[in-house]
């Protein structure tokens, strides 16, 4: 017989083990719910692949050859481990979600609005461990081993699977105390005489953009007493009456709801800057833990958004 270097399939190995343990092809077939001729053919194919006889056949009983006895001792634990590994891996796609789920979430947005959802998710899925990185950079999901990310802004073209969760709306707002002291601007041009809070992370920090009647875009130069790359710090400065704030709706949702900040210049829209997206590496063979979390987040963004009160 010619020896082959190919790896035998698990059905052939299972047939051989069943024959060795049961002592006959008919008993092995009954155990495997297969016809005895099918079991016999699989053992023959295995022998042909290995280039050695594994069993001696007689009318009453099948016995192992010396090579068959040695082979059985080697493959029995290996096949058991392989089948157990398959069942264990299958639980990640078909059974209760479990395992470590690595998430990349935006800093301020993640802490403010996603963290309560994470706590509820852990209570609903105790088999899942969340490993969360809060960062405003766009991490390399595949290269850095993340399962899923929530991203803000405009997404570059990529091979990632993307789903939009919500629009992001920008606006101008200020505290009632500031407006009472300095007056309410009637148009974007009036901002030139006002104190404005400057976000250093903006592409052009000292310019605020507006969409004027006729879809004309107006860029207004601004300046003010406080500059920061931390959006939450700017919100605190605005609440304290230090100036006008160019903000995204989710950032000031609570402050607008309780009156600590007031929206102004509503008749002059501010250009939007992307949206809130969920991204993950692939749509095929998504682990159950990732699918469960994705469904969880989508459901919570499907109605009224958290920052809308």
C-alpha cells in the first residue's frame, strides 16, 4: 500500500476507534448510526491513506494489528480533544455569549453615554468579560485585536463592517448668566464681539462655520479666554459663564435639559460632522459575544437617543 501524507478525516478516525472498541463493523456501525459497510469502507480508506493494515478481519471478530494497536493509542486522545475543542469553539457562535470582548470606545462619549449600557450588558450576559479602551483615536481593530468599536465623526473607507447608530448635530450654546451679561447674538457675525471657548482639537480651532440662507457657508473668526483639547472642560467653562460654546448635541445634552446651557443662533445651522458609528471586522462568523453586544447597542440607539432626555 502507498503511504499518504494527508491527514485522515475525523469520520475515518471515529470509525476506526469504534471498530477497535466494539470488535466488529456491525457493532461499530450501530454505535455510529452508520451502515457496517460504510464503517468498513472508512477504515479501509484510512489504511490506504496510512499505507498499513490496522485491523485483521474475520467472520466473527475484528482484531487490531500491532500497527493498529499503536495507532489507536495515539489518536484516541487526540480525536477526543479535537471534538471537545470543536464543541467549545461552537459555543462562541451558537450558545450563550461568553468570553472576553474587547471594545474601543470614544473617551467622553463612552464615559457619558455608553458606560451605563455596558453595566446593563454585563448584568444581562454574565458569561462575557468586557475589556474596554477609552480613546478618541481610531484604533486598528484587526491589528490591535479589538472585536468592536464605537466611532464618532466621518469614517474613512475601509474593510470594516459599519452601522450608523445616530446623527451628530452641532450647535452654539451658552449659560443664561453669560447671555444675561453679554446679550444674545442675533447672527453669526455678532460672534466677533463675544468671548468664545476654543476647542484645540478642531481642525481650525479659531473659526466657526455656519450655513447661511441660500446654502452659503460662512466662516467666522473667534477668540476667547479659554482654549482646551478637552471638550468636557469647555462645557464646564461654558456653564461657569466664560463664553459661547461650539458643541455637539451629545456633549451638552444634560446641560441643555436642565437649563444650565441654552442653545442660540438656531436659525443658522452649523455643519454636521459625521455621525455615531459601530464598526467591527467582519460580517461572517461573528462570535456570539460580539453579535450580542452589537444587537444590544443598536436596540438602545433605536429610539430616543440617551442625550435627548
